[in-house]
């Protein structure tokens, strides 16, 4: 029985940043760069996640 894993497509800043991030991801998977360096590439290449306002339940005010 196989496990289904859902992934979210990350938005890259540009096509060049997508290529850079893909190369870094390959280097990370091969063990040439560590987790901290990969996080730096994530911050450099990926669009930041926008803050979402917290919705409050409209109960009694």
C-alpha cells in the first residue's frame, strides 16, 4: 500500500531563481550543502508567504 503525499507548489521569484533553487535542492539531497544553507536558498529564491489575518468567529460582541 503506497502513501499519498500532497505537496504545495512553491512560487519562485523568477525563472532564474527557480533554476538556482532546483540546483541547491539537488546539492542538498546529495549532502553537499546542509539544512541551514538550504534554508538560505529558500529565503533567497522563494516568494515569502503572505501574512493572513486571523479571522474571528462572529459570536456575541
